C-alpha cells in the first residue's frame, strides 16, 4: 500500500488540483502547478502524528488507580490502524473516479469486507461532480493514510519482535517480501490498464484483507489470554 501510495499519489493529487483551480486561472492554456513541497511536508507531519499516537496509546506507563494497565494492546491498535488505512485509501479511490470500481462493488457483497467498504461508498457517493469536494476528500484521505503509515512502522516492529524470534525473523520477512514485490511489480506493469483508480483499488483491497488478518490475530491472542486466566 505504501509503494502504491508513493507512486500513485502525485498524479492523483495533480489531477485533483488542476481540476479545482482551473476555474480560477486567467490563462486557460497555462499549466496549473501542484505545490508538492507543501503537500509532502503535510504528509510528513501526519506521519509524525501517527507515530506519536502509537507511543501515547500503547505506553505501558498508563495505569489506573488499581495499578492495572490502561494501554491499548498492540494487536488492537494494529486492527484500528489497518481499518483506518483501508477506509482512507478507499475514500481516495472513490473520490478520483466518477463511479465505484466494479471490483470494490463486488467486494461489498462479502460479509466482513462490506463492513469496511460500505461506509466508504456511502461517504463518497454524490461528490464526484464537485471538484472542490473531490480535492478535499482526496487530501483528507491521503493525510489520514499517511498518519496510518506513521502508526504502522512502530506497530509492525513491535509485533515482529513479539512473534518472530531473532533467529528466524529475517528469513520470514524475506519470504513475505516475495509476494509483496510480485504484487507491486504486477500492478505497475498493468498500470495502463488499471489506471490510478485501479491501482488504488488493489491497495484498498490489500488493506481490507490485512484488517481481516489483524482481527484474526486479535481473536487468537484474546483466546490465549482467556485460557491463561482460567
């Protein structure tokens, strides 16, 4: 998702900016520049915000009056982060298209994914005709996603150290990198057929699947904790 974000974000933002500010241009033949420096500075600020939120919400120093930890578990935090990332990417996907991709429409028929994707489609429906609304939704969605990127790195680092022993961690991560790189290469080799919206749709789907996997991990952890308590 981050790879797609880095390579697909500039043309998507440029198109939305040009569409909105074209009505203010006195010379219609002149190209409308996109303030990439300002945009990416905001992305970095959102990334910092996400990392800060992780530290604040999962801090082990947060305890109640009885000495019980009030910190959010890393597994629960990961599920929330992935769900927000899927919602954000899905909103960005729908905002740049005149209609929802058929792939997303088909996914809404699945019980779990419909819970994630249906609110996105409801939120973005009706905005396609307004350039200002499209730009606003796109930028807010990308800012929210970049915040999730800031949450992702400390979250995944904590989970890796918790579940993967040092002796096997590098091998496991390299094996997982093979299908990841294959998906990224396949999408960008097919970018002419998929288009920007199609590539973002693939990213949204991957994030939705990751959310489902996070829910499964959380249920397994909760099950183990209940067994230990009993």
